[in-house]
């Protein structure tokens, strides 16, 4: 059971809708639990407080304002990544976070399978 990172874009609310809705626009899947394995190695060490909040049974929403912190913490994951698969997973997450920074009305959700 991996944790996928999903970039959501806001869909403007119509006249009958009071709240905007979101649509998934890009997914970084984690079918082999690579992200969870990396998080297990750093969790509780104090260097990844945002990523420490990822719940393998729930969802964590990261709005665009928290993405700079996410990028710092992903850098810490990159430092401990040992296998090519781990390095690639972190790289894909960094690219997703950067797209979030460049977008408008977007957020990243870490969602469990």
C-alpha cells in the first residue's frame, strides 16, 4: 500500500456551487512503497516535519504555500536515497512540487492506496 502524490487543480465554482472543486491533473504513483520506505528512515528525526505528517492510511494536503518547505524536505530524502528507484521517485516528486509552485489554484495531496 503506497502513498501517491497527486497534483490537483481547482475548478472554478459555478453560480450554483458555493465551494470550488478540484480535479486530479498529475499523479506520481508509489506502487512499490518507495516513498513510505524513505519516510520510515527519516520519520521523527526532526528534519522532515511536513513529510512526517503523511499518513499511510489517510491523506495529507499540501497547499502551494507549503511547497517550498516540501522541496527542502524532498532534498533531505534525496540525500538518503540509495537505490536508483528511490532517487527516481524523489526526482519525480520534486518535479511535481515545482509544477505546483508554477501553477495557480493547485495543491498536492499525498493519498494512500
